[in-house]
């Protein structure tokens, strides 16, 4: 969703029978044993990385956006001075060209373009591979005037300004009959995107893209035809038109925009979902990007889709569309944006629509336990909420849910930790606006050592728990920011020198500027945890069993087990040094995969001592 929606088991010193401890040795989730496994195996094994194209990497400065290219996007100002924004500048500082229009930072942030492109993604695939990423999700890449690309002008062409020859591509596109697939051509941007797909696959990685099928943009070829020809347009039934222009009566043309946003005219729906005209178009572009050669071999196409605001398209459409997608590529992965309660999410995850959702309920639950402090839930509540999520859907789905801490629609996780206890993310509609940088009560400063410590504990859990870990670009580099648009800063790269953040959003100058640089330590920490996950199948495919839920000391331990492979994870979410004693099977020793420490087994128990906000990942008989 976009910003405009809501701009509107034992612990030393504790008695075994204490009500503060829950020891669970036999609660293995039978629901995690697949009965009908309809999700792709690869989606259980990967770590996801989300890329916001315009802000990831400018790999080709010759294709940078122009003032003309943003025509049609909010705030609809192509008269004021404009330039491609300096990548390494202070995010909240208005540049000289911006000051000339006399508007505030929030207005100008919508006009900014930094020049991220497809070549930039290609250039950094080695970086992602080195990090250990197995699959990439890319926000919209189709032609659009906005920075976010959710207002598509077309679904069958990559944005020309993401490719090597914008002017040449536009000339090719304008020769087409957009509603006739037989006239569609492959532009240089299209071809470069397919090269990206090929390069991703050559690294044994997967790639999915955003499908925004609820609405298009003001520059949509179909919508422009409707504006021009009104009710005589061939596409008159594609959109939700409320009134046609009538010179005789003076009636003005009116249409329904997504959530009232006029930049996003909604596609028409009936009882079966999106109506025949736009549905056929969507089906045709689905084939185009999943099987570009149209030869029945999908290996040169994308590996699936993430579906924007899926809850606003009726179920019947998704059921029909899934059939098409799985016919093209049975191994394709479909994940949806449905930010709601388990009961609302359930109908989408029955095996006939999506394989997974962006797991915002995972975000809500982990935030309530790890991030919140004075208002945090107990360890038992945390365990129960996790179990509820695991048991809510068909068994195979638990393994492919995208377990995220943040996204392009949230505050960044480090800023969330800095602002802990202030806003409850589970109350999504209220928290969305309160977590923006425009809220004077929101702290937009750089998170410190304590916040990084909490994040590191969360990463241990994310990389060892059931489901597919999901990283929003730059989290591994230590990026911070309030909700949209502040969560969409340009990626911080190790080989670039950035100006410090000296300005607050209200344009006041900080007493001490916040330095901006690539956090190498955090990157290596992510890399290590991802490597642990990638090399231990039990963490990808294993059962999950709670071993310890200690409310008093905030200790949580669980086991992942696959056949004879076992991994035990112990987390100290408290603030103090703790000693934990866990009963284990007979083994000579366990080894901590985090630091190589050998922990002997004594009388079928292991004894672990660790500081607050620390975690251990233990594997038996490591060298055998």
C-alpha cells in the first residue's frame, strides 16, 4: 500500500513449578507436516531481499529521469526547477532547486528522483549473492511517472528510464496498439530486465515482481483513451466511471480512484473480480513476463509475483489467475499484500489463490515481544501468537510466509526500535500515519548501539524460525527512517561517501549531525546468520517445538528438527545475564554456530550462560 491511504527447562534461581515458566517438550506442531504441499520447495529454502528500484542503485546515469518523465505523478508540478537529486545528500535537507518552489519537505520528497535503474540491480547481484540472498522481490518496474511506480502507464513494458535508451524505447512503444498483444515489441528496457532475470538465475537465485492489478495510473494508455473518447472509448468499461463528460448538461467526467486517490484510477470489477477487458490484458502480460519466448519454457521468465493490495480484488479473479500462473510455471510463487487479521487472511491461503502473504502478523508479533519494552507481551504470549500463526493455514504455507520486520510501507526496523512503545503496529490504520516523519512525536534520529543490539537478537530469531526471512533493502547496511516516504531513502553503499543527516524533517538543524555510512559490522552479522540458515536444512524445512517460555527472565527456546538434524535456538530477550539449563538428547556436546563455543552435555542437560539481548544457535555433534 502507498502513503496516500492514510496520509489520511530451567533457569537458575527459578522454581520448576513457577507459573512464570512454561516447559514444553511434546508440543511439536503436527500442522507443520505437509499433507497437501502446494507451495514451491525453493520458496521454503530462500532468504528474501526487497528492492525499491528507484532508490537501490543508479547504474547508468545516461538514462536518468527528466522533468518530462514525472509528468502525471503527484504533486503534478513540472514547472518548478528540477534535477536528479544527489544520491549522497542529506535526505531531509532541501536542495537549492527545491527551495525555489517554496514548498515543504514532504511536497518535495514526492518530486525527487535519484535515478535507480535496472543496470544498478544487475551491478549489485554479486553483493546480494555474497550476502546469501536466495530470492529477490522488486517493487513495480513497469512504466510510470511516479517514484514508486504503483501508477502504471502500462504493464507490458519496463519503465524506459530504467533502461539504456528511454527516448528510443518511447518511440517503439508509441508505434504499438497497446490493446493488441500482437503489436507489442521488446524495448531496450524490457531486454535489460530479461538480462537481469537471466543473471539472477545464473546465480541460482529467484526473482519476483510486483503485480498492481487493482488500479493503473493517469498515464495509462487505456485511461487516456477513456479521457479522450469518453463513453465511446473501447476501454470505457475498464475503469470505475462515476460520470461522463456532457457538454449539454455541463456534467464533468468523474471516476473512482483507489482509496479516493485520483492518480490511481481503479480497474472495474463485477462479481467475478476484474472485468473481461482488463482481465485479458493482465493475463496477457502475465504470460509475457513469465514466458518471454512464448515457447512453453518459463526458465527465462520471472519466478512469481507479489500482488499489491490483493484484498481489494475479488477472490474469483485470483483463483482464475493462479490457474494461469501455475500452467505457465508450476514452480512459480505467489505472495500477496493482505495486512489484516488471521481470519481475513485465511481465504487467500487455501491453495487456490496464493502461496503466502507478506507476513505482517509476524512483524506485529515480533515487535510486541522484541521491540516493545514497557508495553511488551510476555514470552508465553509470544509463543502462543506464533503457534496461532503456524496453525492458522495449510501446513506448507508456514514455511513460505515472508517473515518481515519492515517494508516500503512501514518505518524501518531500526527506527521502529528507537520509537519502541509509542505506536502499536497491529493497529495498522492508526499506526501508519503516526509512524511518519511528519509526526513531531516520531524520533527520526539515528538509532544507536542499544537499537542495534535489539535488532541483532531479532535477526537470530528471523533466520532460525519457521518461514522465509525477508530483508528490506538497506536494513543490512544499518539504514533507518520513518514510514513512507522516509523509509525509501537511497541505498547506503560502502563505496560512497554520504553527507551526514544534519536536518530534521521540519528543517531545524540538529545539534549533532547523524553520520550516514554503510554499517559493515551489521552487514557481516546478517551474512553470518543467513549462512547459518542456508547451510542448515532443519532451519528451512524442520519442525518447530517450543522448549522453554520463561516469562520472568524473558527467555525463549525452541527446536528445529528435520529427520536426524537438530538445531536449538535460545534467546535472552531480557536485560540481564542469565544461566539456562535445557534437557537434551544424549550427545557428547553441542556447538554454538554463532561463535564456535563447545557446550558439553552433562547428565542429559546443557548449561548456557549469556547476556541480555543475546542468542545462541546450538547444533549437536557438529563435527560428525
